[in-house]
C-alpha cells in the first residue's frame, strides 16, 4: 500500500509512504555460517598452510622464515604452565591439539565436523586422547575450566564483537585460569600464492579453495598492544603478549 488513510469529520488524510529503507548489510550470522562452511570444506587442505605445501609454498626464503616463526610459537605454547581441564575453541584440524592434550584433559570444540575428524586422526597418531565435540566458539560456557586456547580464531572475530568474545572467554575460566592464543600478522606471504588479499568489505576477505570455490571470511589483524588492551577490558590480565618476526602474534592472559 502507498500509505494509510484515516477518516475524520468529513475529511480524509493520506499519510505519505515512508522512504524505502537502505539495503541491510549481510547479517553477522550469515557471515558466520559462511566461515563455518569454508573451514569445513578446507579441512582436507588445511595442513598445507602450516606445512607450506602446494599453493602455500612461497619459496625457500619465505618458507624458512615461516618455519622459524612457527617453531617459535610452538616452543612458546609448550612452555606455558597450564594443566587441568583445557578447552580449545575453534580447534579446526587440531594442529595444536596434541601439544595441549599432553598438558591436561583436553576438550576440543569446532563448529564443523570435518575438521574435527582430522583432529581425531592427529591425536590418535600421537597416541593421545581428548574430548572432541561440535560446538560453536560463541556458545555460552557450561562450566569453568583451567585454560582456554584459541589458534587463529581471534582474527576471525569482527572488531566490534571482540569485547563480547573475550568476555565469553572470561566466563569459561576459573579464577587464575589462563587464556592463550596464537594468531596472524598481515604478512603478504602468509596465505596461498593465488590468494587475493583485497577486502570485499571492511575486515572481510574473499578466500579461494584449491577446487576454485570462494567464501567470504572475516579477517582482522590486531597488534599486541591492541590485544593487550582488549584483554584488560575483559578482565583478563595479559602476562605475555608478543609477536614473531613476521607471521604470528601470541599471548597469555590470566583471569582475575
């Protein structure tokens, strides 16, 4: 209808139609679903990124720098004094899961089943056990635990939602519990050689799989100082937040 009419004492008024609403941006939930679909589809090739194989091989110099940085964050995580019940959010294919499972009772969660199947195989290959379940990283905690780890997940949290996510992490943790993370720096040699880093929207990239399928993925790069400030605002005291020479940021914070 173009408008509404109202009857008065012998008069009729026509109310002007409202201006058409501006198109709504893609709902956060839709983008979340697209990222879940992307990482489910990427599960068979995800380790190529860590191992610099195929599309992710960037030449001897860059690949050696990557390996040095990956070794650095691996040694850092292995040295962290965590034990007890450990939750790994957005665990993916479980690259970090064997290391965590050696430190305590590991509960590895991911929003998609396909990556967890790879994580299960990895743990079995190391003779380790863990609890693996499909569970979204944004799901409300159901118990307090001793430590929470997120590998390459904070950069997939939109800027405006980071305080909410870190508050959720705080609710996971017992007093004195630790939140640990490893994530990305914006080095152009980090992704696949055929990866177009152009943003299709602020903090949203278009990612391509080896089979040619494309997905939109949130990707936010934060500095150690920015992450430290966000952690403090969420009630998490940073104890060790830093970065490697080129590729990674990492950190630990303790719940008060």
